[in-house]
C-alpha cells in the first residue's frame, strides 16, 4: 500500500504540471482552431525560447523576469514568422502537405539546435526554496509556474471574449468566410492568432526552464503529450483542452508514483487510446 | 448605385455566370429570381467579393469593385447576408452583432446601430446573451440581417433569406424585410420563393443557367405567363 502522503504529493505535482501543460495545449489549440493547421513543431518553438531564457539569465546574468519577457516576445515573433514563411504559402494545400511542412520544421529546429548548442542539457539555476506543507515538499518554482500559467490563461480568456479582435478570432474559427464579409482580413487575423499562440509558447518556455533542463529534443519529450491533450479535449476546443491537461497530468503524476514514471506515460497513452474510441470528438464534445 | 456589366464568373473550370449585366439604383429593391443552380448565389458572391469575376466590370457608386477582396468591399457599404445565414453559432447574439460592426467606421456608431437593429428585431434584444446556434431558424435569419445592418451598409445583398423556414415564418420574414426597406436601405435579393419576393421588390431579373433571361417591373414580370407557370405556381 502506498503512503497517502505520497499520493497527495503526486496529485499536487500533477496539478502544478497541468497548469503549464494547459498553457501549451491552449496555444496549440488556438492556432489549430483558427487556422485549421496543426503546428507539429509547436513545442520545438518552446525549446528555442527556453534556450533564449537560458542565455539571457544563465549566460548573460539578467534577472529571470527579463528572460521571461524576452521569451514571450521571441515566441510571438517566431509565431508570426512560422505563419508568414511556412503556413501562409500552404494554407490551401492538402492537409498531408501541411503536416509534412510543419513536421519538417520540427526536424530542422531540432538539428539546428543540436548544431548550435550541442545535445548538452542546460538549466537555469534559480535559488528558489522548497516549501514543506503537511510533510510534503512542494517546489516553489512549480508553484510560481502554475500561478503564472493560470493568470496567462485568464488573460487569454479575457482577450478572446472581451476584445474585438479576440472575438473576431473566435468568429473566424467558426466561419472564415462570414468573418471576411464582416470586414476582417483573414490573413491579419491569422497573424494575430499566430503571435498570441507563439507568445504562449514563449511564456510556457520561461515557466518550463525553471523546472526542467533544455536540450534540442525537449520538443520530443513534451510534444506528444501536448498533442494528446489537444485531441483528448477536442481539437480547437479550448475548455476541453484545459480540462484534458489536468486529467493527463494527474494520470501521469499519480500512476508515476504508484508504479514508475515510465508506467505513468504508458497509462496516459492507454487512457488516451480508450478515450479516442469512447469520445472521438473530445471529452467535452457536444453529442448529436 | 450598383452596376454590373458583362460579368462572367465561376469556380475552377465551371462557369456559373455568363455575361451578366444588371443595375440597382439607390433606394430600390431588386430581386433576382430563377431556378436552383441558375447562378444566383454566384452572382451575390461576385458582388460581395467572395469570388473574383473572370470578365466584366462591377461598379458601386462609381468606384470599380470587381476583384477586390470581400473584407474591403464591405467597407464601401455593401453587406452580404449569405445563403444559409452563416451566423457564428458558438458566439452569443450580442457578439454576432458586435462582429457585424467590425470595421472601425462601423464601430464608431456601434451603440446607435445596435439600437436600430434591436428596434427592428426585438427578439434579438431579448436573446442577446444566448448562443446564436440555439436560436430558431427565423431568429437566425433576423440575426444574419441584423449583423449585416451593423456595418451601416448602403446596399444589402440577401441570398435566399426564406430558405429552410416554416411557411408562417417566411411571411413574417418578408414583412421584416419590408420594414428594413422602409428604413431606407437599398436591397438586392435572390429568392426561390418567387411569388412572395415579387410582391416585395420594384424590379426583378430572371436568371437561367447563368444568363439574364428577362428583366422588368416586378408586377409586370409576375403577370408573364412564362414566369407564372414556371415559378409562381399559378
């Protein structure tokens, strides 16, 4: 029998991880929902931004919040660049070509990062304390990451529901052509969406680098789980992705403690495959 | 106000409109009638810029608009209420109307436009917080028209407004369109419900297999034996 304290600790860690995963999933899902293209290389953009934070903070000695701002700005610029250089020219081509193009970007970014920075693992060392709550050690870095992720998602929610351009982004995801009839240039809406999605990747990078080391294959570690969350929540469904993030992170964290970390991922994939059969449209899909 | 001369348009290798010329004067209500697949929707789409004409010219208030993108043409004062309504189903009624006033010029007069739309369609005011997709077919059509009015258009293109509505709702809808007309908007409407639409408009064009076959005063057209037999069902 496993000590309930361990289980509780795992559950809390799962919750905290879920916050950052949700940020990634929402960014990817936002882009997919509006532009209808899955950015296979999304988490590799996160990887690039993590390197940016590493250099700004660890190599050049700036404070972490500067690194975070640089990362968000870089993420937004990368998002715009990916849209203009890669997505825009293939917007109307077959879905398989779109997957190949963004998949190609993934391999390019991985190799490019390996070429520039080798496969060494690099981390940002912050002197953050560990808290003891009811005998459970809780990482302050994770708490901060969780809190900032939640604040960012709240900001995204307000942006999408309270501003003209945010509402237009949701409208385009429902009917591209009708929104053009309202006077919105779809290309401009796509660029804004890509910038917002990229900025979320940048923020996620800053929150991840205070918990994990970065290496060129970081995207391969976090990419699959991010896609699983998006599909589980229903591609394009923001609330679904949010809920699915916490389901997946809890499954990984709790079964990781009961069995092993590897087993945690195995079980997460099993849950995913079962859910695909039970609810192919996502956990929150409307029936009928 | 709007003039098309010798416009040819289509999709890919398929040509849906051949050499179409028509005009709509300010303050007029004009109908284009014709059977299914005669090119009526293509005609609307080419005017609002959703597809580019292959040949011919389109002018609106003296400006050439042929081949300009849709998001630009709405700024000139042409609002297109597309076939099948095409409201944003997951947005609230209020947000749908807000999107109708997306352009900066329309945004500046948002409150005034909204009051006018609510006065025309009180149901939209009552249901402002509701998801647009949960409205009835008739209410969705009102929302689609209201959303178009939010852009402060001079000319409204209505594509099959009565499509998919119950007969009693069709009559109500035509009454509402009549009221929109009385507000001073110029209307170009495409309809399969020929009998009703000819009572609404001043002039009409008959479109068949992509070509204008006949043109005239609505009352005169309704009297034509040919039109009566084929479309009015008398």
